[in-house]
C-alpha cells in the first residue's frame, strides 16, 4: 500500500467517523484538526472524499411519502427536509457556476438496481412505479410536469391536469398524458408504450406538438424507434400480464423460452443462457416471482424435459444430446 | 462544507501554514475546479510515468503542490493549465532527482503542452455528467457497500440502524462506508483505470 493510499484510508475513516456517526466529541474534533493540519496530503485527501460523500445528496429518495405515517415519521420528515435543502443548495451553487445548468440542475434522479422495484408519488398525486434496472429524471420547480426515462421500464398513473400536461421523454420520443395510466419500456433505440387507461399521445421530441399526433387508446401498444412509430392493439389480458411485475411476478402464457429467459435476466444477477435454438423455441406458461430463477429452472427441467446446468453464476439450458 | 474549524487555522505546525489562509475558499475552489480534472490528470500521470505503483503518490503530491501554490492566491480559471503545469514540473523534478534521464519521459513531457491547450468539456457538461456519474458510481459499488451507503446517505438511517438492518456489526458498517466512499471518489473523479478491483 502506498503512502497515498494509507492517507486516503485514514481520511475515509475520519469522514465516516465525523459524518456518519452522531457522536463526534470535542476530543475527536481536535484530533481530527491535528491530523488535517499535518499536511496538505491529509487535507486534500479529506476534501476529495468529502466532496464525493456530498455528491450523493443529489440523488433523490425512492421512499414513497406515505411510509412517513409510522413512528419514525417526524425524524424522517426532518431528514428529508435536510435532504431537500442539500439538493437545493447544490442546485444554487451549480447555478452560480453556469446559468445554463440551472434548468437541468432542478431535477431529481430516481433509480432501481437489478431486481428492484420502487414507487414514487409526486406532489400532485401522480404515481410512478419503477421496474428493475430503471433510471428516470423528474424535473422539479417548473409548472410543466416532465419526466425523462433514461432506461428501463416504468408504469405511470397520472393525475391529469390539462393546464400542465404530464410528459415523458425517452429515446427521442415524447409521450403526453391526456388522463392516463400507461407503461413505458425503454430499450436502446426502441421504446414501447402500452396504454392501460385514458388517452395519451406519442410523437418525436423534435416535432412540434400536434393535436392529432399518434393518439393511444386503452389497449394500444406503440412501438417507437428512431424513425418510426407503429401502433397495434393488445388484448387486456396481455396488458395485465405485462404489468404483473408491479406485484413482483412474471406471467407467461404460451411464451417462448427465449422470451421468458430474457425477462428473468432483466431482474437477476444470475443469468440464464439458452444453449441451442431448439430449446429457445419451446414454450412455457406459469407465474413466477421475478427472483424465482431456481424454480423456473426446475419447471423447465421437469415440464419441458430440458437439460439445466449451473456453470459459475449462469444457468445453461439445452436440449438433451446424449 | 467548511470542515476546517477555527482551531486548525492557527495551528502551530511550522511546516504547514496552509490552514492559516482562507481554507474554505481554497476547499471550494479545489472541489469545483481541480477535482473535475482528476481523470485527465491520472491519464497524464499514467501515460508519463512507468512505475504504476507510484501514481497514487504522484497525484497526492500534485494536489499538495497545487494547494501550496494556490493558498496565496487562487489562480484565475481555467485551472487546467495551472494543474498540468504543476504536474509536469513534478514529473520533471522526479526525473532529475532520480537521475533517470528517460528519453521517452522527456519526449512525452514536451508533448504535454499540446494536451493542455485542448479545451476540456465546459463545466456545465461536467456538472450534468457528474449527476449521471454519481448514479452510475452508486450502481457499481460492491453490493454490501452500496447498501450501506444508500441506507446512510439516501435513507438517512443511523449507523446503528444500518447495522440492525444489514445484520452486521457497527464496525463492519463503518468498513463498508469507508470502502464505499473511496470507491465513489475514484469513480466520480478518477479515470476508469482507477477503479478499485478493476482487472
């Protein structure tokens, strides 16, 4: 370990002691001061880590507000005020750095990891449910309600307000709510919008807003790419199946193994690999929890009679050859 | 942000006079102007110095020299030429001191002028980019460290509550947080080769 690394390790210990614990005594403080004062190397190492520590203040909380009803409500409310204050201060200091940034600084980022699922309730009552591996940015402080889906999938239950339309931007497209519940799934270069209730409009971001754009009605599924938007209609049951993740499950009906495996791989670190084309074409039905890779593998093995093997962190599915 | 209290400003240590100056200004300048250049600085050091195990020490020495020079008067922006002039001088000093007259090193040092003149991304881009990098950095932390950092920084739990939630001791929570913040700093400021545990 180099001396710089030792200093950084010590700086990190001080940071955690000072910033993560509630008890930092006067004696701790004077020892800390003395350590900082020993050299610029100590001081800059601490500044650097402290800046990184503060950076995470800009990430929004994913906690739905209603959880505040429990015993810790007062404390959590207080903490979230501090957090909002921190975000605001960062926004202000960034504003000082460059005015153009100000508009983009007033955004909150919400994110889920692999297998994660979170609900965000906005102040207007609009609910956004984030599925696995999803990132979205919500503009704050502007009358227009604008959400950018960076990646992943989210279900929107929008409280309609004609004066302040709710828009979702993703993959070069703009979806405008006209009183809606809808699902948006964003893959690189491809966007899928499924309308559950109400009306919405989808158009290219760089086109002007048209009153008669692609209007989506309940059951409509729009597939949008960089240069095209196509709309088809799906039966209600299929839409409900697609929304099953909101309850932590995956529903397959006559689904090819290739599609089912692709779904599981969206949620789990443990990936499933299909070794041959014959196996990929087999069909499967059933309801599984999103994390139920083992159970799924068991069903594949028993019901479809396929060979399932564990190799490192991957499950290999293949047709029996021997 | 002003972590340096009054007590340290009139410290008696004659070797370290830096804290006698307006340290909060220096700190905010350092975070705002110097840290965003770290990725470029690390690339430069790695490119021009053969002994990779010394890179972390070199970076530390560059930061020390920057603060020693800037504590009298904070240089006018942009900081990039200032930072790289210091880095280049440091390498030149090391080469002289070690008496390794490496032709390669000298050649690369001369080539540095070109690199410094190239305009870097403007600060707006860096700031926007950084918001995304914070998110990506959090995502890439080792799972247990990420959990501890998220519970602390985003959910605002105490260390004791985190320990209970994760079923580990408070000391282990501290260890996760310590590792977490170091990895975060590397991912936010350093370049990709700095990532701890990267192959």
